[in-house]
C-alpha cells in the first residue's frame, strides 16, 4: 500500500524540532559551552560521555515501556505525547544556560533532554516502521521523516549563527533556538498525535524484557546492521563535532562556519530523492554502501585544502552533503526490515526495543566522537579559540577527515553483502501478516 503524502507529512513534522536535538546539539552546544562559557574541552567531552552512560540504562527501558504500555489512544501516540513537555523544557534549559553553568549543569540537563528525546524518537520511529510493511515503502516513510529532519537541521544551524553566540548573557542565538524548539515540539508534536492514526500491531504473544533481549541477540541481520551503523555514526560524528574548529582554526575562516554548514545540510536535502531512487533500483544496503564509498573518496582530500580556500571546502561540503540523505534514510529503513526477522521468530512486534538500541547507538556514536576527539586534540596541544601550532592543526585535520574515512570503510565491509534483501523481507511479511 502506498501511503498518501499528506499523512507522511503530518507524521514527519515533529522531526523539524527534534532535529535540533541530534547532530546540531553535538556541533553547536559543545562549542558554545567551551568557547563562550569557558569550560575545557575535556570537561565538555566527559560531561557528554556521562550523559551517554545514562542512556545505556535509559534507552532500553524506554523502548521496552513503549512496546508494552497500551493505553486506549495507542502505544506509539501516547508515549510520544508524554515525551513532548519533558523534551521542550530540557531543550530550553540546555540551550539557554546561566552564565556560570558548569559541567554539572550540562550533565543534568543533558540527561533530562536525553530522556525526553528518547521517549519522543523511539515511538516516532517505531510508528514510521509500522506504518508500512513494504520494503520500498519503508524507504519512502523514512525519507519523508529524515527530509524534515534536514529542514530542522538547517533551522537549528541558521538561527544561532544569525543571532550570534559570542556572549553568554541575554537572548543569544542558542537561547533563541531553544525557545523555537520548545514551541515547535509542542505544536507540531500535538498535531501529529491528533491527525496520524496508530499503526496496526501484529503481536501474537508477549515477552518479558529478558526473553526479548535474547531474541534480539539471535537476530543476525540486526547485529550486523547496528554494528555498521555505530561505526558509521562515529565516522559522521567526529567531523560533525570538529567542523567548527576545522573551519575556524585549520582554514582560518571563522566567519564562514555558518554558511558552510548550511550549504552542507542544504545539499543533504537535495540528495534525499537520490537516496530513494538508488534504494529502489539497487537495494537499500547496496545504495548506502556506494554512498559511503563516494564520501570516503571525496572526504580524503579535506586535509589537503589550504588555508582560506573556502570555494574548495564548499565544493567538498556539497559533494559529501549529497550523500547525507543516504546515511539518514536508508539505515533507518533497513532497521524496519530487521525488526521483521524478530517479529516472525518471537511473535511480538517490538519496534520500540529495537529503535531504543538504534537510538542508543546514535547517541553513543556522537558522544564517543566528542569524548574521544576532544581529549586527543587537547593532548596534541589544540586549544579552542586559541593560538595553535602546526602540530595541533595537523592533528585536527587528520582526526577530522582521515580517521572517519577509515571507519566508514569498516562499515562498508559489514554491509556490502547484507543478507536481508527485498525478496527475503517480503517472505517475512507474508508470515507475519498471515499469523496476525
């Protein structure tokens, strides 16, 4: 069944404010807390790593609860609705900190935001995975959601830089973003709950958390996918975390940070249709691998760009941005397919628990990027906003570009011959729907 575009738009709208709580959070917030508030790179990296350790307990429990709480309005809609005020408040507090905010403040509100975000994104992604059972239609659902994610990312980048983040007092750019995110979360999230119906559930049995985790551990395609996704997420997270420093310190173009970041994500929106066409023609996993190979080939030239050469870096940003849609939409669509392996074997449709693992891998990869890259840079003498010698800038360039290329090649090796293709997925859906 082809879902109407109007329903997919209504479903995907909350991705706009939620986008500000993912990649931009790890690009802009660490820079603001270190450069503007004066926290050390090591302190910021450690604080965000502590938040991710909290997620290791939080995410599976939220996923399990999202699968097993069954109020009258539906488990996906209800869990998502409860998350909205928590997420909105935490975003406002984290993005609008007091001038004397320290690492403890970052840990507390970071953990609260993580809880709210998890309780929002797990039911939303599970909702999308259960809206369609078809291999190709799932890519379309994920494409709509991740397309709106990129729109939200552009807003999250444009607002702070347009208003300015040079001062900690008053209504700075990050504070304005926090207000906008809080308002849009409540407004657009409420609209989605009101207008988009609860998806059909195909569970024919009930499992406790331990049995559910055992089935997950036996799901070979899922384990292979989550490993590739974690590695590729780290490969994406490192340059995302270091982007602002690379442009400011390595290229000597601090005034171009906002425009170049905007160009990258704008190219990502343009690349989303390419991802869906390639997935339809070549299969989702193979299309994703080819996109990663292209990114590696282009990104390997980043350390060779000379100081002040913004046209070359803008061209690189456009080229790699075109593959961003592949990284966002295709793994999420494949995730919906590997859940079918579990549903057919266990008899319970537990999308929430699977997307909890997905959410944890996403946040862990981004936190590792901060927690590992910042201390290593500090070891080589790099100082945010300071005078850096040739050794520090060389370390920045290598960690920014060549380390991620090596990680992406590992992810490609895992996914190139991925066993779950369209024919196998159709067989699984036939079994699930016949028994449901």
